[in-house]
């Protein structure tokens, strides 16, 4: 495992956390969107919360780690986005008979986005991003010190 692979690992994590922040931002922006898509019957459907799932790039587990430790290539390590899924929880029905989106009983289906949960996810993604920036800076510092040894 070279020192550059640690940079690649941190870089992949930065990319994944940036995408997480983008998805959370989209969720927050659409928290009140009642006409996001049209279903097969031609009716408007509210926005559905999206979620990011991450997975390890190294799918071989310990055997790949052992191979790298013995000087082999092994897996590259890091993280990647495995999928972006929609939350299937039910929409909240809010009584608003004046809305053009209200059903016959006067209820409007609102998106299943909880702003508090989204802010928590955003803080988590931001802190993970910051931790990976710190790891990259530490690696950069080690590389600079290694270059100074030869002087």
C-alpha cells in the first residue's frame, strides 16, 4: 500500500460525502414540493425523500488487505456510492381545501421529507467531509516531510 493510495481513499470519500450533501440539499429544497412527478394515471405525486447508500470499493475484504500488506496490489480501498434510493414512507396528509393539489376531502399529500432529519444528515456528511480533508492534509504533510529527508 503506497502513500498515494491513502490520498485516493480520502479522495473517494470526499466525492461520496459531497454527493451525500447534494442529495440532502435537494431533499431540503423540495420539502414543500407537492408536484414533483406525474404517475401513470396522470396525477401529480409529491417529492419523495432520496437517500444515499455507501459501500467499500474493496469487496474482497481481508484477503485484499493481506495482499497489499505483503507488497501486492490488492484492492484500491476507498468508498463509493452504491445507490441512491427513494424513501417509501407514506406522505403526510395536510388539510388545506384551498390548495389546487387537495383531494376530494380537502387533504394535500406533502413530501415525506423531515427537515430536522435532513439537517442532521447534512451535519453528518459535512463532518465526514472535514475528517477526510484532515486525513488528506496529514498525508500531504507526511509526503512533504519525506521529501525533506533527502535534502
